[in-house]
C-alpha cells in the first residue's frame, strides 16, 4: 500500500490560463524521476494514458479541477500534495 512518502506532486504549465496548469500525483516508488515531458510530448495520443501510467502517474488534474475541488472543500491548496493523496485514496485510486 502506498504512503504519502511514496508519492510526489509535480506541476506543469503549458499556457497562461488556469486550465493550462496541471497537477500530477506521481508514484515515486515506480518512477523516482517523475514525469518526462519530452517522452510525454512524443507519445502517441492513443497511448497517452499508458505512457503516463508507465511514468508512475496516479492522478492528473488541471488547475480548473483543483479550483473546483478546493471550492468544494475536497482539497486544501496549502497542503495540496497531502490533500490529493487523501482524495485519491478515498476515491479508490490507490
């Protein structure tokens, strides 16, 4: 069973708007290096999810989704890594 210490939270921005910011919860036990943006950019769109899975991605959310979860009280922006880990566990993703 994964613990919080087995994960990290990576953020990537692909544009200027909130929806262009992505938050990715990574299983660092599976992939200590985290997300490789070069490899991800070269991935066949039909295999995008599989490539993310190979990189240890447990959960990927946009800035808009994070804002909605925060507004509902499901995550706390000040403790986003821990909040997303707990949410993923509650939702059965871990």
